[in-house]
C-alpha cells in the first residue's frame, strides 16, 4: 500500500529552524514531482514548495529565501528545511505526489509546526 510519512514537526521559537522529512514507501516516488503543502487553522491548504525528479525547485512567496526543498531518491525521502521561522508559518505541513494529488492516498498524514515564543 502506498504510504507517505512526514516527520520533524514541533514547537520552535520565532527565528528558529526545523527540518521536515517525508518518507515514501516505494522507490517509484523518485519518478514523480513532489511537493510540500501547509494548512493553518481556518485557512485553505496552500503550496509551500515543489521539486521535480530532476531536482528543479519552486517556492511560494511565503517561503522564498527561507525554505529549501530537497530529495534523496536513494532513501525515497523529500525534505523541507525551514529557517527564520515566523509565527505565521504555524500550520500542519503535508507532502504529496503532485501528479496524483487528487487521490487521498498520495498525501501524508501531516506534521504540526508551531512557531511561538
């Protein structure tokens, strides 16, 4: 069964850093464009960053210059390094397989990131 498992979330002070991981259960994910999304309370889910199989990346304005998405295909894992975190970055962060994102099984369960002093 397809599975994406996020980890690395937690509570961090403003200005701090976190590294999120998303481990896929099968190496087939190395062939797909992957993305991180986030959803804050009372808000719609929004794209954070995207990475192609060729490691071409793109970022939402909210994370540009602070967030870095990467992938390790040998480990079937993508990462989101988040620096200079702000309270408005507080959200549940999800990874997904972009071309299959209309199917719920290609989303992870999410990891909570809380930025607060």
